[in-house]
C-alpha cells in the first residue's frame, strides 16, 4: 500500500508535470531530503544515492534541488496545436482530422516515399516490416494456426491480419513515417497512403472492396473493421474493460497456467501454502526515482582502475550499421559499392549520412553516435586499404 509520503511524492514528481499544463499549479518540487528517505513501493526496488551515483549511474541531483518553474496555463490555441491525438476507434475516431485521399494517390506516394523500405506492395524487405502479405482476412486465419493447427504456416502478423484498429495505422504514418523524415506528410497524404495500404491488404470497408479509385476520408475511415478486432484477449472494450482485464489476469489459467490435480502427489519442492501475490496498487508505477541520468559518458572509476573509453569504429559499425550495410546497402570496405557515393566528395557523404537520405539511409543510421563518432565510422567503412 502507498503511504501518505509516497502519494505526495508521486504526485509532485511526474504527474504534476503533465497535470500542471491543465491546472496552472505552481507548487515547488518536493525537498531533496524527503525523496532520499523514500521507501520502496510494493516490491519496487529503491536504490540509495551515494556520491552522486546510484549504482553505476550518475544521478541528476539538480532535479532534486531545483524549485521547478512551472510556467503558465496554455492557451486554447496552443493546446489545439499540441493535441494531435486522433482518439481511436473505441471513441468513434472523433479526433480524425478532415481530409481525403484515393488508393491511386496513395500508390504514387508509396512508390516515391515508402517502397525503398517497405518493398513492392508492402511486401517488406531488407529488414523493414512488411505492411501486407496478401489478403487480410486469409492472413488473419493464420494467427490461430499456431495454437490450433501447429503444423500450418503462421502466424502472419502484419497490419492487415493483426492490428485491431485502423486508426493506429493513420496515426503511425502521420507521426512516424517516412522513417527518415517523419511528420512531413499532410493529412490528405496520410489518408491516401492508408487507403493504399488497405488496398494491398485486399480489405473491404462496409462490404465494399477497396479498389484503385476508392477514396478514404474521415467518415468512411470509421467504418473500417479490422479482421482481427475480436482476436485479442482479454477484451479491453467497454465501460467495464479495466475490471475485465483485472479479472482475466487474476486467474493464471486464462493465460497458460496448468491446473494441477490436487490428488496428484508432490515428490520434490512441494509448495505447502498459497504464495501471497504482491501487486502494485492504485494503477501502477507513476514515477521514476531517482530521475534517470541525462549524462551519457561512463562514470570514471576512482583509483588505478580508471578506465579510458576509446571509440571503436569497427565495433560501432557492427552494432549500428550492418543490419543494412552489407545486405542491401554498401558494405564497409566494398570499394566498388562505395564509388558512386564517394564521387560527390566526403563532405557530402558525411552530410548525407548524418541527415539521412530518401533512398533509405536513416539519419545517423538511426544510431545515437555523435557527429565525430559517426564520421569515424564512415571513415572506417570507406577505408579500402
Ligand atoms: C527509411 C526506411 C523507411 C521508409 C522510407 C518508410 N518506412 Fe515505414 N517503417 C520503417 C521502419 C524501420 C519501421 C519499423 C519501426 C519500428 O518498429 O520501430 C516502419 C514501420 C512502418 C509501419 C508499421 C508497420 C508495423 O507492422 O509495425 C507502417 C504502417 C509504415 N512504416 C508505413 C510507412 C509509409 C506509409 C511510408 C511512406 C510514407 C514509410 N513507412 C516509409 C522504415 C521506413
Ligand atoms: C536502416 C538501414 C541503414 C542503417 C542502419 C545504416 N544505413 Fe547507411 N545507408 C543505407 C542505405 C540504404 C544507403 C544508400 C542510400 C542511397 O542510395 O542514397 C546508405 C548510405 C550511407 C552513406 C552514404 C550516404 C550518401 O548518400 O553519400 C553513408 C555515409 C552511410 N550510409 C553511413 C552509415 C553509417 C555510418 C551507419 C551506422 C552508424 C549506417 N549508415 C546505418 C541504409 C542504412
């Protein structure tokens, strides 16, 4: 159970950050010493801070001592600009913005901005997820294969067969794709691309097949019923969803536990009493203490064991680049493959690598290398000696 101190701390830590936007509250941060005394929550481990570190991690001690300046209440316009939530199908998609786009328009966009990663007709390729593997209704059947018909192929788990809600597709494309320049698509383009992805999944809307000329908009979008909508358990629909989910998980036989026959005799390691199950109360963990360090370098070891961190370009290449370079992108040391890139000069190669290209190179290869580290990996890749 949470005691009063815990409750106060939880509220003053993470929740207030969000709640303040709405309330305009200006309460200061909890004083540092009260957090240090904080006991653990329901089995969650609390690590003590010593010498500015907790275990091997540096602690952001400033966050304890600073009185937070919580700013002001946002205006209605600021909130509207920030609140891009489209509110999924469960709430009737009331948040879907106005807009429209046809399958044909979507196909054109797809060929220009998506095909290099997601493959022809969304078939997937080069380590990027497939967006379709055929007919959604047929693919959906493969999801049951593993459990009921273990000898059949499956499960095919892609958007069409697996996802319970189509609104996730719309939101995901608008906010995250194309991978190298996310948030560049307009709402209309997002409708067009969604329409195209429904098309390659051979889906129907309200009984009508989605064909080339089909135009998707904020109204008919709400009629999409994903084939696997009812394929999930526990059921998380409806006003009693939370209680249903709790009841489901309270009974381990619902998720694979086998019932033991009490008449069966136990020979070794027998459990004599019912173990008490410790649960996190009141909706789960809502804080993280101590705050995670924002410092990225390793703590320097004291004494003669001080370790020097040297950057290893080959290792970084293997860790962050080889999932693409060496298969469909030029491998390190492959002179012929790199020649077309190097013609434009190293400055441009670095820049393209750092910023990403439309041909499938994500900015920094999706790594968190610094500029210099990234460049030294590139140097390693194009050093043909
Ligand atoms: C540079 C490569 C790249 C490009 C270009 C790209 N994507 Fe993606 N896409 C990815 C990667 C990588 C993921 C998986 C991301 C993850 O799981 O974190 C992904 C995931 C997705 C998913 C979710 C798939 C799933 O089943 O989880 C959709 C939908 C999607 N992309 C649509 C698009 C669309 C539409 C475009 C074109 C506008 C596009 N992508 C362009 C790399 C790319
Ligand atoms: C998700 C796949 C992927 C990853 C991961 C990736 N690359 Fe690439 N990279 C590509 C592709 C594809 C190209 C070819 C792009 C083109 O044809 O313009 C490329 C091209 C490049 C180029 C040449 C850019 C130009 O146009 O001159 C450099 C430099 C580069 N990658 C460096 C790296 C480094 C360094 C890493 C690892 C830190 C890395 N890449 C990780 C896919 C990837």
